[in-house]
């Protein structure tokens, strides 16, 4: 996904550690970011039309939870983000 790659480049340029498609036993997250004492897990979905947005957001949230992306014994605060990119509007239109 091109928007994921752009976000990755921006974060790396800011000196933030980024891992793309981090594999786990249950799947892989799209983007993992570590900064200070926080970890951010991003799951991106691509909507071809506006009618898909709600369902894709729910799917992304469920995917992050059910596959337990980046759960570990780490003391870092874990934040999970689900984002939906709309092709027609060419921007992120929903997130949770």
C-alpha cells in the first residue's frame, strides 16, 4: 500500500524506529512503530468506494485484536490503530 510506504518514509526521516509487516504466529501487522516508551501498531485497509469504509474499519479493528499484534512482555505502552484509506477521496477517512 503506497500510503503505508509514505508514512514509513516520513517516520524514518523523523528518526523513529519502524518495522513493516512484522510477522507473528497469528499473522502480520502492517506497520510497527517504537518511540520512547510507546509502541504503535497500525493496520491499514483500502476502500474502493465509500460504502466499504465501515465494514473495513470493523475488520481492521477485529484483525488487530484477534491476531494480538505485538503483544509481548515489553514494558512499553501499546497503542493499536486501524485506518481505512478511501480511493475516491484519496485520504484516510476512518480510524480507531
